[in-house]
């Protein structure tokens, strides 16, 4: 008896259910306990797990660029650096290489699973729009954009407090005596409770709505050459650039707000007041502060993320 044809490399169909026709000899390659769940739940678990592993891979290779971007966007630290390259050199010189990875514990433990949540939610919202779509059939690109937008906004409910803690740690210039992730959370909670942890949430949600163009770009490019193993890497890198650029100004606003407590925020108390203050005092260019390190960061991050996602999803299915 011949084995069924395996999925083509670099092209994983999010609507394709796990195969039930594999012979018993191939069963050890599957996760047996998943067989007790419904196809919908299995698909969500597979996509979420693959997205989490992809998030870990992406974060490890790109986090130093994130630290540089945050330093350049924060008005309290930006004056210390003459640009992206100078910021890299200064951080390594003054804080050693570990300074580039400052605050990584919080996002690694939370943003990587968050990436899994976003990828799982993206698949769920796609299937919700097209319940009758048969395996192998592709959803419309406008459905991809809607699913990506909703998944991104959903993810911002977790991203907002996690990135707040990360930014507070990244902005600490003295590596000695720096508070731990737990300590920062405790300080924020004591000052304003849950409201304090969600400072900058609106700006975060607006930024993460870029999940629409993000997934749209990836899916559109993936359909051009679905058989190449390089497609997930190249399409992922391009998707990251488009997704970032589509909502990047809101990331600047979010960083400005989350870098200071509301009590000491001055004109940076709300999203709208921060936008007005930045425009009035620094002009339109301020909304693109840190865009260069962000672009350098998002290329390896999203290449690694989508590459790992597709690879893990291939083996899970």
C-alpha cells in the first residue's frame, strides 16, 4: 500500500485537517493525545504551538535591535546616541553585550506564547469566516486581512502590560541594581493597579491592528511560489516590514507613553494628547523615530518566526 503524498515543502494550508489516512507505521510521528480533540481544536492547538516556537526563534535573533529601537524612541535616552550604530556600540561598551538583551525574560516567557495566541486566533478567525471552505481551497485575501486585524487586536490585551514591563527595564541605563521583571510588575501594581499595567493599551491595540496587512502580505506572497522552501522566509520578512510600516507611528506613541508613569507624564497622559504633543513639538518625523532599527529587527524576526512556524506545523500535521 502506497503512502499518501506528504504536504509540499513551504506551503502549509491552514484549512487542511490532520490526515486520517496515514498507516499505523507513521503514527509515532504524531502527537497521539491530540487525536481525542475535535478537528477545530486540534488545528488551533497546532497553530498556537507552532506560533509559540516561531516567536521564540524570532525573539532570540532580533531582541538586540528591539532594545536599540526603544532607547532611540525614549526622549530620556535618545539624546545619548547619534543613531542606530552608535547606540549599539554605546550599549555594548557601557553595559556589555547583556545590555542588548535587558528585559528579555518578560517577553520571552509571555510574548512568545502571545505569538502563538495570535497565530492560533488568526487561523480561528479565518475558519470562522469560511466554515464551508474545503481543504486545499484558499480564503479570499480580504478575509485574511480581517482575520489578521482581529488576531492582532486580541493579542494586544496581553502585549500591552508585557511590553510596558519590558520598556521600563530596557530604559534602565545602570545594569547594576536593576529591578527584576517581578519587581517592576509589583511597583506598577502598587501605584495604579491593573490600570497601571495597561498604560498605553489603546496605542498598543492600534499598532497591533497591523496584523491585517501583516498576514495579508505573507499569504499573498506565499501564493506566488508555494513550493519553494525559501518562500516562508522571504514572505515572512516582507510581511514584517509591511506590517510594521502600516502602524509604526502608534508604536512610537506607545513607547512614549509607557516610558513614564501617568503621574509624571505631563502631556503624554493619553494616546491623543501624546500624538498632539509630538506633532506640535517635534513635527511629523518624530512618528518614524527608530524605524531603521525596527526594520532591521523585523526582517530576521519574521523570517525566523514564519520559517519555524511552517516547519513545526508541517511536523505536527
